[in-house]
């Protein structure tokens, strides 16, 4: 750890996966769309936007709306969508890292900060393996790690605990409204990626990951 970071207000940066490190949202969309078409349910890209950062079962509930199904049927439908999604992950390679994501990760590590993944996905390790970046992370907190999904803070608090970092000394980089809410609920510095109407509640906001400036995150942490 350098002198600059030892005296800074930040110990760790927790990265969301889908929408921050890589854009698996398109594969989630195609999986849900295929299921919806097979079932004869209406579903389009606009409705898909509501599923950003939302867990698998909660996504299904949002798609189902008022349609009532028994729990076993719902589980089978969610499993079927997941099979479609996992099949599509075979195409994922290191070229699918979002622009600036690898650079930002390396900057954080060079600044002596710990880095973790805080993703709602139960497939996060598979995606990280395919991107060939699993070993870069000091901790991985994913959809298998905790019961309560975003916007509850549990995923991020679990990541912070694994890192031994107090939540107030963690920043979270998130592209979803529910993820920004989870970071704020956990008492962390929230860095939003995307339009103000989606992530405007964050302490800092950028249109995309390539625009993120670590020095601005460190300065914002010092001001808190
Ligand atoms: P799975 P993140 C989230 O990932 C996705 O944004 C969301 O669309 C998906 O439903 C959720 O993971 C669960 O994924 O079905 O693979 O468990 O943005 O939290 O990294
Ligand atoms: Mg996300």
C-alpha cells in the first residue's frame, strides 16, 4: 500500500459484474426473451431494463406480473431461462470486458486498494472465469453468497466482511438502481454507471466505466 492510499478514506472497491465489468445483460435479455416467446408472454428490451441487477426469481416475478403460477412451475421456468443463459456464456471471452474495466481494476490494485465482485448473479464465477479475471479479485460475493438480493445491502456487506474492510471505507461501482440503493443502504460510497434517471442517487455518476476516475472516487471518499 502506498502512503497516498494508506492515508486515504478508502480500503476497497466492490465491482458489480453485469453492466460494469462486462455486458452480459444482452445474454440475460435473450434468455428471458426466448422463454417469454415460448410461453406467449409479452417481453421486450424496455421491460428488460427493469431486470438490471435484479435476482433471477425476482426477474421472473416482474415478467409474470399478475400471472399466478405455483412455485414448482416458477422454478422450472427460471431453470429453463438459466439454461439458455448459461449456453450463451460459452461465447464469452476476455474480449467481452467493457472498455476501461480492466484498466480501472488494475489502477485500484496499484493504489493498494482491495477489489471484490458484488454481483446478484449465481453465474458470476463462470463469467469471471471466461473473462479470465477471477484471480484478480480478493473476494467474490455473488447470488450464491447471501439470501437477500439487491436493493438490500447484504451482497456488498458480505464482500466487505470477506475483505476485512469497514463498509464506510468501501466504494461500490454499480449500473443498476437496485445496486446503487444497496450500496447506500450499506453505508458505502456509491459510484453509478449510466443515466441520471437510473443511477442518479449515487454519490458519483459516470456514463460508462471508461470515464471513471479513481482520483475522483478517492476525493469523494475523503469528503464524506
Ligand atoms: P443469474 P449483476 C445480475 O447481475 C443481472 O444484472 C441480472 O439481470 C440477473 O437477473 C442477476 O444478475 C441474476 O443472474 O440468473 O445469473 O443468477 O448486475 O448483479 O452482476
Ligand atoms: Mg449490474
